[in-house]
C-alpha cells in the first residue's frame, strides 16, 4: 500500500514539510526571481494561483501562518502554488507559499499538506 501511495506523488513531496521545503529550494533556490519560480512551476505542472499573488508589508501574517508555521511576508510578492495533488489513499494536496522580498528575491517557502478524508 505504501508503495502505491509513494508512486502517486512526485519524489520532491515525500516526507514532512521541512523535507519538502528542502527539496523545493533545490528546484528554486533562495534569491531566485518570480520568473524562475514560474518557469519551474510550468515545467513541473505546479498550479500557481495567479489571482491570489499579493504583496504585504514585511512581517505580515499569511494564511499559512498558524501555530506550526512562521510563514510571514518578506515585503514582496507572496505566491501560492499547489505543487502536488494525489488521490491515494485520500485526496491530498501539497501547498506551497513562496515568499519574496521587496526586491523580488525569494526569501523562503512554506509548505503544508492537506488531506480530505472521510
């Protein structure tokens, strides 16, 4: 069963959020531009939510900022993207929030997995 689940998701989303973050930063390194993120997203089939790209003052909380994450704006574009969606054994999304500074350089990425279960 675990083999079946693992084969549904790309290898860069295996493991916990911190492991996924490390893998994503190999694909789009810190200091990268939003253009490089867009190119990586297109190549890998990530779904960037263009309608919800916003810029907030540095330190502003984001929708991913909860008791488990410190996911605050870095003063530039905040870009949400679904990096994986798989169905076994439950409908699971791997969400990312890419945090750029005012000079449009990537400063961090936040990751969480959400599961729609019965």
